[in-house]
C-alpha cells in the first residue's frame, strides 16, 4: 500500500508551495509515515473530486481519503496513536490552535499581498486565469496593483514576526525542545514565503529554526 | 504566615490595574494559594527595594521574596508541585511562552497608546510626573498627542484580536477545557483595558471568556 499526498505545484512541478501541504508533509514526517506526493494544480478539480472537496492537501491512506489539513492532522493522531502525537493532550491541542489561528490570520494574511504577485507568473498556464480571478475578487484589486504596495506589505509582515522571533530567542522550537505541530504550521507559512517570494523574506533566526525543523526529520 | 502580593494601584486604591499583577493573581488562584495584596504606586520604589527590583508584582511567600511575573510563575510551579501546574510539561510551557510574547508584544503593545491617556488622570498625584516623563520618553510624544490618535489606535487593537477571537470560537479557554497560564496572561492584558479604558474595549465573546475565567476560580 502506498500512502499518497496530493500537493499543490507550480508550473515547475518540483516547486510545491502550499503552506497547508507543507504542514502536513512535516506532520507525516513527525509521525514517521512514508508517502508519495502527486503534484496538483489549482484547476485540476476533477483529479481530487473523489475526496469530496476541491482543495489540497488530500491524503489517501489505504481505504481512507482525508482532505483539509485540520482533518488530516486529527486523522493521523487517531489512526497512528503509537507514533509521536501532533496535538497530544488537551492543553497542547488548544494552545496549538491559538498558534494556528495566528499563523493563518496574521502571518499568512500578511504574506498574501506580498506573495500573490510573485506566485502568479510561476503558475502553470492553465491555472493563471483561475488564480487571477479568485484572488482579485478576494483582495478587491488587481495583482499588478498589489505589486505596487510591496514595500508597505513587507513592513507589515516584518512587524507580525515579533512574537515568533521573541519566542525563538527563548527556545529552540515553538513547541520547546523538539518541533511539534505548531512548528509545522508556522514552518508551512514561512516555507511558502521562502519558496515563492522574489525577495528574501525569511532570514537570520527564522532560517536557523526552519533548518533545525528539517534536520529533525532528516529532510 | 501571610502570603503578600505587592500590586499596582491607582489613586483609588481599590483599582488594581497592572496586567502583570493580574496574571499572577489568577495564577495564585489557579494554584489554590491564598494571599493578601498591598497596594503600591509607581513612585513607591523604596517600599519594594527589599525585592531587589523596582517594579511589581512582588510576592513575599514566607522567607521567599520573588519579583517579576515570569519568576513568580516559575517559583509557584516549583514550590507548589502538588497544586495544578501553570506551565506543566515542556510543550505546554513552550507554547504558552509564544502566547505570552504575543500578549505582551502585540496585544498589550496595541493597548498602550489607547490606555496611557486614560490611566494618567486616574493615578495618585505623586505618580503623575513620573508616569508622564517615562511614558512620553518611551513613546516619543505627549500623552495629549497620544489621545488625539485614539480612533486609529482602537482600530489597530481590534485587528490584533483576530487570533484570540477565532480561538475562543473553537474552545472555551485558550488552554482548552479549563483556563491555564496562557489564559491568565491574556486575561491580565484585557483586564487592564477593561478597568482603565474610557470607552468599552472588551465586549461580546471576550467578556464571556473573562467571566468564565473568573467563575472558574470563584472570583
């Protein structure tokens, strides 16, 4: 049985850039689970219709099909209880949920206006019209208008890093002495930035921490 | 033996408004430890010189004198291991530290420009010159200039609440089913806002959660 992860890809299919897919790749590594990835593009809705959803990550684990990173993390903990926990006991799950909300609503939200103009030209041709339409509708401006606001967006992003940088001055990982699911989540956001940005966004202590996460899992 | 907590007070000494003192009051309640408080004012440096520092909270616990909320929390866990933990195991301690950094560097930082003009007139007369001098030097503007920027400061503060509000939609407390030290820390910040602001800053789900924290400890 091969475990399969459908994962968002750019025109260059070796470029896998979804923050939500990255957190699941690290979660699978954390739980010592092997898998193969299938590159997926925004407009390949038919290819994952079997999951009941239209977004990745989608995990196919034997007879089980699980979509949405939240569901996948819960599934992995439930199905593989003898491997290291992602969420673990209640306070850890709950505190990690705060950090997930911060990562999605503050950190990723600050990265969106920087990265959208950088991601657009790197997409497969067939994804470009879909990406432009959905993102411009969501943001209320064109991708080109967004690009002109890059310096202000970068300043906003840098300011959002304050609690993360302060924490990494006190401890090696967000979850303490070893990475946990909170690390996987925040890593996913910054990996998205690192892979797709046209200018460096992840440097110094953040780069050191990201390398330490990868090193932990031999990635 | 009476356990004593030196705590920041306004001109009305029943008004105890320090976010750092509030987190320790909740921490003491969490650990089922009784104590008496001693009202303290910013310029009463001599009264706490015995602690080796010049700020509150200061806890006097028998022969032990501990200052700084971080030190006090660690002291309480170490000294009273049979009471419910504040930090507990490593992932809980580490994840709580992220939330502490968020609470201090984002939430409290957003509240400072709103609350400074509201706190100033409520201080004891002997504290006012000290407060004006230290805060104006730190902020680079007068208290009166700060007051003119209140609407923008409130908008910034409201935006910082996003991850907290999202978390409290998923779970009753930041630490999950029962309040933990992460709750005490964030409660302290919002209690400071609630007690000192001239306009309501803590409403709806935030007020519900704060009441639930107080109810947990019978406060």
